[in-house]
């Protein structure tokens, strides 16, 4: 019995001990589970995903030079709890504070020192040194400051990169290129190509998986971001510069409300330049204010430029010929209780003239009589024929906000007994300048209507990923017979008609002037008792072998002169002279109203090495020339041809940009943290801050182009 009792006692004791151990474990688990301190410890081992923003792709000109690009800037953070920071922090914090104060010039060295010491005592692991962002070159200089020069673990510097969108050519084609909005979900295109090609430009963000250990984040895995693709446009920077300059000059001279100009390549439909100017509510002239070339803001009654379509419709239906006689009388015709007037009716009218002459003189009476005689009672036939000419379809060129053409029709409530007459000379319909230009471009292109092209390709890492080819909208808008008549009439406007002042001996121009009253929804064509006009000119050149077409529209010019021939026409002539000398007539001397195009070799005497190499290669003068490793070079003529020299750039000093093109100069200066203002066009002939001088924080520079 005693043995049995002893065994039971031992088993009981062991059971009790095991039970107590189990109870202890349960208590400890509960303590660990519900004690707040362990929640904090768990958070220190937390794993999170962080987004790595992708670099946004560039928008480039036809030659690949950037029109919109992203330059890296950096937010300066500091880990004031870094392992090696405490060693000499108290000894060097004074020097660091002085360097920061001198560099940023926003606070005293004492303020910097006090804030750094406060962050150090609080073990701030993500201390923001300054809210200002710095460029790459500025960052390299900051890395040499006391404490920070010791590296990440001992110095604590943690620069956070972000890209800033810049436009090297300033406001050139700004409404077409677009802008980006800064939003909580990242940068995204707000309008223009930036918005339309958002998917291609934005790229794919990367993901970094980081683990928090004792308050510090360590990367344990990472998927690198995929940079956005580059968009290659059809724009030519030199042509764009000239188109913008010529339009702006006339806008300032006439004090007009808004204006637009488009230059297109005839055979391809490529838009080589597009400019828009408008005025703010305060009257300030601003480039890119609205997209008057393509959008609803510029969709309006075209006026006399529509007369070509009216006559072509009648020719195509075999109702009249260029020799058909029409009696314009004294320039005033009463049609169904409405007066139709020629612009020069006060001179007594033109009497009986041919349809060709009515077009050359832009007679409203002549066109109205011809079209009403042809289509009265069959108005739908006229509108259907206009549609077959390609005037009434949206072009879908790839930019959001493109306006839809409108034309009044017999089935609409707005149709009246005089609608056909008013349609004949460009009223009771609305089209954009680009839609009008596309029609005239088809006439220049032997009847083939090309879809306007603004983007010709998408590239990635230098390789073409998608080629956007040319596209025919209509193989032939009319018969060859009608086309020949149309082309002859457009040439006649220049040689014998309303645009005779635009004639030049160097090359032939074909085109049509337009002067239209601007409608007011409340008062018809009256604006508080005043009349507002819209001046336009559309045509192509050289007329005997068309290469380029162009349209100019200037709305509400001031000063009493509002005719298309004297307001819009001179802008066309400036542009055509420049383009002819630049692209088509290099062997002929031509007097340019704005600037002569020099034929020196090379045109740009300094720039990026690879660009100069491409130019010299195209000119077949690359052989025998050697390039060094320098990114920037200059080319100087000598007895043997060209001499190439390095152009050194040093961090922290103002670079020498003389001789460079605007794109290269702006890129180099912006990347050194200098704000740039550009005056003129061409290559840099002067810079307001001497090359080699030390760059000051927030410094600005003016570069003058020739």
C-alpha cells in the first residue's frame, strides 16, 4: 500500500508541475498577445510595398529632339538615427548648417543647426532638410557637405528622386503638346498629346518590398519601373518657331482676339507646325490659350474660303463651268427680303462676270446667284455633294476635344428660304481651321485627301515600337476635270484676285482669302451694335508642284482693317517664304520678311556630340573627323573644313551655351538648376550670365538667339 501511495504521490506531483507549466505558457501567450508593447515591436518587422514612379516618356519633334521631357529632381531627406551618425555629429553640425544656409539662402545657419539637433535628439529617421527640390548637379554638390559626404550609413543622406516635366522649346505648340496635372494619383496628361497618349507616356510603376527593422526600412525585393515610351511627332521645330513668330507678330499688330496657324505637308498630311494664340479675360495675349485650330473654340463659319467647295460642287454636278456668266450688278442683291452684299459694293459692283472671276474677286452676290440657280429646290443635293468633298467629317487626329463639323440642312428647324444662298459663301455651317486646311490640301494633292497626322511613331529604348503611317481619307474628292478648274481658280486669286499682294516671283502660291462676320448667339451678327470680323487665308505652295499647305485664321482684328488679304495673307506669305527658303529653294535668293536662312555648315556650331555627328553624317563630311568622350562639342570651320573641340561642363558653374540650338541650351541650363528665358530664334548668340561663373541658388539666365 505504501508503495502504491508513493507512486500516486509522484504522479500527482508530476501532473501538477506539468499543469503549472501549461498555465504559465498560456499566461505568457496572453501577455504577448495583448500587451501594446508587442504591437509596436511587430510593427517594426512590418513589410510594406512602396511604389517606384516610372519616368514619363518624351514627346519629340520629327527629328527626335525633345519638345517635352522629364528631368530628375530630388527631395532631400536625412536619417538622423543612422548607425554611424553619432560619431562626429556634434562636431560637424555647425559646418553642415553653414553650408546648407549658404546653398539654399532660405534660413540662417543657426536655424538649420537648431532644427538638425532637434531631429537628431528625436532620432528622426526621415528628416526633411528643406522643402526645396534640387537638380542632379546640385545633389552632387550637396553630397560633398560635412556629415553628408560620409555616405548613407554614416552621413544619413537619403535623396528621394522625382521627375519634373519641362518643355525645352518654351511655349511652342503648347496647346498641341499639352500639360500634365499634379494629382494625388500621380502626374497625368491634362490636355493635348500629354493626355491623348497618357497610356504610352506614363510607363509602368515599379514596386519595392521593404521591411521595417528597428525603425529603418530595408529593401528585400524590387520590381524596377518601366519607363514610358517616347512619342515622335511630325512637328518641325524650325517651322514651328517661324509659324509661331509670324502669327504672334500679327496678333500683336492687329490686337486680335485669337488666332491660329497650321502648316501641313501636302503628300503625307503631316502637320509640321501648329500655333494658337488667345487673350485672357484681362486682355493679355497668351500662346496655347485654347486649341483654336482643332477644338470647339475655333470651330466657326469659314466665310469666303468655303466658296471653293461651293463651286466645286456645282462643277462636279455639271451645272456650271468657270466660264458661266453671272450678273453681280452693283454688288448688292436682294434675295427673299434679305440683302446680300459684296465686300466692295461701295465701288459700284462688277456687273456681269464669269464664275471664275466671281471667285477671284470673292463676290458673295456672284456665288449666291450661281448656287441658288443650280440647287434651288434641290438643296439636299448641294449638301450631299459638299459631304462627298470631305468637308463634313470629323478628322480624328488623336487629340481629345476635336470639334465636329456642322452644316444647316433642309430638315432642320433652323433652315430658311435664304439658307442655301448663305451657305454658298460660307455661313450657316461651322468647321475648324484644320478641316478647311485638309480640304484645300486635298486639292493641292491632286484630289487625294490625306488624314492629318500629328504623331508618326512611338519608340522605346531607341527602338520603334509602333509606326503610325499616313492614311488616305478619300482617294479622290472629285473628278480630274473639276480639280484642274479648282487649282486654276486658286492660282487666279493670287495673280488677278483679292490676294494679288501675296504674289512672289520666286515661286507660285495658290489660295483663297476669307472675311467673315462673327456670329453672336443673342444678336445675330451684331455685338452691341458693332460688327466683328474673322480674317483668314488658306492655300498651298509652290502651286506648280505643291509641297506645303497652310491656313491662317485671325479673329476680331482691331484698327479698321479686317480683310483676309491684308490681315491673314501677310502671315501666310511670311511662313511660305521661310519654308520655301528652308526646304525648297536653297539655291535661289529670296528676300525674307522676317529672317534669312543661312546655309552655313554646320547650322548649329555647338551641341550634343551625337546630334552633331548625325548632322555631319547627313552632310557627308563626317569622314576624317574624330569624336572624343565629351558629351558636348563645338564645330568650327577651318581651312580643311571643320575642327571639332570638346566643350567641357563643370558641376556648379554656368555652362557655355553659345552656338547651341535652343533645345540643347535649355536642356543643359535647366539640368544645372538654372531658370531659362529665351529670346529670338535660331542658335544662341549671347547669354546674360557669363560662362564659368558659379551658379547661385534660384539663378535665372536669358539666352538670346539669332
